[in-house]
């Protein structure tokens, strides 16, 4: 049976993936393989916009792709590649930049946040980050883009650029749709901020059961529960929210909810329970990851093969774009 269309997503090489990446994006990367032709990209050029990362690019690429494969990404049907291995994206980026109003870029909340985070390195690439992302998506003519909620403004930007391009030069690029999971924004162990490596409030998928327990024990719960006997409010507790996605038993969650409200279960006990379920949930993942890691060349072979296949699609789109734009 034919597939419904093409999926594309990218992620910066941040190394081992965390529960935020998993619940917000990776679960969809894997699930969408059933119905779509999928293309997944390690966006190493995007990573250069924050220069602090660059000495680890190789190692972080390896660790991230190992996680993707262990989570069920299948390099048979699915194309997995590194952005800079398909240089056509930089050419499309330049062409798209000509239909991008400066004001749109400077207004994006993601840009403003970066300016706050790295005031000494507000480079041109940072401003153009969403244009390069639009080039990623449109180079592969993606219909659907699975991402976490934080990428919403970038997706909306891409859609606007596509409309502008098509309006100027005639129907050429596909306007993509954003695809969220049922948990589009995962909070970190602090219970307040988005889970992210840079805030060190994350839990990695590949981590050992001991480390999972250690991390989970630091999680912030309902602040109203000062004493073991204080009744809790599971609806505002991140341990409770996360536990729902990793419990093998839906009834247990109903019980925990009631026992937290009546203070029949304490936070420490609940955290230990959650840590056990989390460690068990990812046991097959850890085993598969160790198997894959036994052949250190495997990841690089997958990426080399992916680049060859990605270039075929990229060359086609770029040729069409150049013709429509009128480049001789
Ligand atoms: P990043 O590691 O920031 O490049 O993100 C890779 C993918 O994971 C993107 O689709 C993000 O939107 C998603 N993601 C990262 N952190 C979270 C989070 N805390 N909650 C939900 N999705 C996330
Ligand atoms: N901006 C995305 C992030 O920070 C990464 C990304 C780059 C991307 N190009 C993309 C995501 C294309 C989806 C599609 O996570």
C-alpha cells in the first residue's frame, strides 16, 4: 500500500535524548513510519548558531542517532542523515532568505530568547535559524513535521514562507503541517521549566536504573505537601503527570491519584515507584541500544546511506526551485 505522504523532522545534535525529546517528538518519529515516508535529520548546521556545542558535534550526533535507532527508527524505509552532508539545503536557504522579511525573523520569540541567553553571540545565523529550518522542511517537500510545542512559531514561519514563495514564483513548495504528540511540552525535574539539557533538569532515556532513581528523587512535587501527612494535589505534580506515560498499569495511576489526595502515599514512596516503572519501561530500549553500540560503525553507515538517499530528493526539489525562480 502507498504511503500517505512525507514526514520530515530535525533535531540539534544534543547527545543522549531525554524524556522531553521522547514524549514530545521521538514517539511520533517512530509511529509515523507506519503511514509515511520518513526523513529524519541531525541538524548540525543549526547547532553552529550556539558555538559552545561544536567540539562535541561528532559524539553528540552518534549518541543521539543511537537513541533514535534504539527507540525504533528503522533505517530500512526511513532516511536518517546529517544536515551538512546534503549541501543543497544551504542553497535553498539562500533562495528562501530573499522572500523572508527581516521583521518576521527579529520578532520570533525563539530568536528573542536566544538573544537573552547569549547576548555576546547574536550572530547572523541565529537570526536566519528559522529560514534554514524552512529550507530543511521544504527541500524534502514534507507534508507533516513532528515536533514539540516549542517549535510552533518556527512551523508557522515555514508555512508563511512557503505561501510567499509560491505566490511569487508559482506553486512549488509543499506547505507543511505540524504534528504534536499528546504531551507537547514536558516539564523538567524542577517541575517549572521545559525539560532541557541546558537547564540540567532532564532525565536521559539511556541512563541506568540507579541514575534514574537519583534524578527522580530530586524532582519537585506539590509544594503544599510539606509533611508526609499533608494531602497532595496530583494535578499539579510533575511526577504524577510523567508517571501516567510510563506505568504498565492504568489502575495503579488511579490508585496513586486517590492515595496522594488522601495522603495515604507519600512523595518519596511515589517517586520510588515512578523510578521503578521508568527503569522497567526503558529496559528493552537499553538492551537494544547496547546491542547497536557493539558495532560502533553502524550509526555512521546508516548516516552515510541516508545522505545518499536524501541527496536524490534534495537535488530534485532544488532543480525545480531554481527553474521557478528563473536562475539560468
Ligand atoms: P532539541 O533537542 O531542542 O533540538 O529538540 C528536539 C525535538 O524534541 C524537538 O521537536 C523539540 O520540540 C522536542 N522537545 C525538546 N524538549 C522538549 C520538551 N521538554 N517537551 C516536549 N518536546 C521537547
Ligand atoms: N529547530 C528545531 C529544534 O530546535 C530543529 C530543527 C531544525 C527542525 N530543522 C528542522 C525540526 C526541521 C523540524 C523540522 O528542535
